[in-house]
C-alpha cells in the first residue's frame, strides 16, 4: 500500500476515534484546566510549524523560493484583514508569477 | 439571526474553502479519489491539510498521521462539551461524532436555547459536510486540469491556508510566543531530522507552554 493510502486511511480512522471518544466518555474525564490549555495550544504550535516547513523547507534543506514569497504575500494580506480565500489566492498568484518569471 | 440562516452561511462559506483543500491535495500528489476520501472520512480541515502538508513536504505516513491526529484532539474536547446538550445515542452518536468540528460546535454553542443549539449543531455539521465535500471535488478536479501545481502557485496555497487557520488563534502573548518558537524549532530541526519530524516535535511546545497557566 502506498504512503498516500496509509496516511489517508490511518488519519481518517484515528480522527473518527477521537471524535467518538469525546462524545462517549464522562464529562469530568478531560475537564482538567491543564488539558484544556494544552489542547488550545496544540493547533498553534503545529500550524506554525506547518507554515514554516511548507514555505521554507525543501526536504531537509532550507530554501527561499517562490513559495516563501507567496507566504509573505499571505502575511501582508492577513495584516490588511483580507478574508481567507483572498489570502490563499493572493499567495498562489504571487508564487505563480515568480515561478513563471524565474 | 435564525439558526437556519446562521448554519447555512457558515456551511457555505467554510465549504468554499474545501476547494483550497482539493487543490492542496493534488499539489501534494494525492489522487482525486484520495483527496476526496480525506474530506469524506477525516472531515476536519486543519487535520486534512496537515496530512497533505506533511506528505507534500516529504514526510512519512507516520508523521502525517501523528500530526493530523494531534490536530484532531480538539474535536474530542468539543464532543465532550457538546454531549450533555446533544444527548446522542446509537447510530445518531456515530453520525454526530463525524460532524463534530470547529464550525458545528461554534454555531451550536452560540445559540441561546437548547432546541436551537441542537438544530445549530446538526444543520451546520451536515451543511459543512455537503459543501466541503462538493468543493473538495471541484478543487481537486480543477487542480488536476491545471497540471503543474507550482506553475499555478498551489504549492504556496498550502502554507497560506495553514497561515489563514493560524492567524485568528494568535490572540494573546502566549499564543504569539509559541508560534514563534514553533517556527524556529521546526526550521532548526529541518536539516537534521527526517521530513515531518520537525513538525510533530513542536507539539511538545504545547505541553511546555500549557503546563502552567
């Protein structure tokens, strides 16, 4: 089985287990403030790492390329309070233009 | 605003982002079928982007699954929060669990009485499910038709989508501090660790920063 199929099936199965677990356990189980705090910080840590790696890493090398420029454009658009689709399309257009020019 | 209108506007708007995911899947060399299955089965935006983001960056299946699963832990806590309101049993609990995501939880909890809360959860969850999957398919087919993902900037659309999901969460100093640390740590580890590992390692920062209030 390819890496693609393993990741699709594995992540989907575990995602459903987590959802069902939450809907099934007694409420006081996970109600600890520390669990809540860590849970709120996990997406921030992982999303930040995903932004960094997907814009500055090429396998195990650090690079500055057209993707980096696209993400820089996305940051500018977010600071200007642009909505999500504009941010994504803005990044794509910036990256595509640089890709085609260079 | 009525709960129906709330649910519909959230469903449609969020559903549209599904096209960005569809394109991201293709840009990371997933097939149209695999991309659509992620939306149908995994059905949690950030986790889905994580799967294609980690694999696209050259990571292993294990790193992709671990990153995606950690991003899905919040759905478990949503389920916990919603259980006393929804009081689901049997098959309904299975269906309800699948649509327990940011949006269905948000609309549910923003309603004033219990009847509207229950409606808000189901309308929004089902609505997002329909539109998200529809637009995933359209995005994937569109990206497939375009050919080379880099020539259309799709490789930059993936980190931009992560950034768009991250940005509203950077509300206080602690959030911004952990974001900066995770950025630096993941980049520092990149030359030394197999792809995917620098990302998942940053989950440790959440434990470190969240241990004390």
